[in-house]
C-alpha cells in the first residue's frame, strides 16, 4: 500500500469517527489487530504534538514525541478503567474491543491536545464518543453508559482535590509553624 493510500485510510477513519461515530463503531471490525489502533493513536499523537508546537510557536517541541506515547498509554489505561465501569454498570462487552474503541476516540485528542485554550472543551466531545462506545460495545442505555464514563472522571478529579488539599495543608502548615528553617 502506498503512503498516499495509507494516509487516505487514516483520514477517512478519522473523519468517520468524528462525524459519524455511531456508524463507525457499529460497522467497525472488533477483531482487527491491535497494531491498527496503536498506529492510529501514534498518528493522532503526532498530529496533536505538531499542531501544538506550531500553535505555540515552537515553545513545546517535546510534545511531538510525548503525545504519541501519551495517547497509546491513555487508550490502554482509560480503556481498562472504562471496561471495568461498563461491566459494573451491567455491560455485556468484551475487554479487547472496548479498549480498541476507546483508542479510536483519541481522534478527538489529535485536535483537543493541539489547541491550548479551547482544546479541553473539545475534549467534552470525547466523553460523548466514550458514551457511544458503552452503548455499542456493552449494550448499555445512554444514561448508564454516560454514568459509567463520567464516574471515573469525577473520582479522578475528587482524588486530585484530596491530594492537592493534603499537600497544601502540609506545605502551609510547615510554613506557618516555621519547621526546618535555617535561621
């Protein structure tokens, strides 16, 4: 397959995920090899990293290398976590297709990670795509699928608040008590 054909295949897949996610996930081959999803994630990460580097006028060139790795790792970890939450929500799906489908939702991240300020808002669309994954892969209704998607996000934010609070109290407690001062 020629490079132009491979690029066109990637572009067609990306557009299909963004514009027609329900159709893409309904018709997607659940038995496809992991390598296709991983390569898709790497390309999305490269595009996101290149886009961010350009939009920040070259201030963060390291993201061209870190984003592809981040996208692949995020897909594996988030896919595993979501599989668990889909299952406890009554889902019927299997592990491999769930993680692969989560990997394909990284199509949104190629844009949301590239745009510094508006990008996180675009990330909300990824929550919608993940809800569709729960509906299709696990045969959940929209409400239960959305709860299974949003619950780990809420738990993560809550955990970060607790950790930040504990670290803040320790820091300010040390400052106010004058511990470990050199004078």
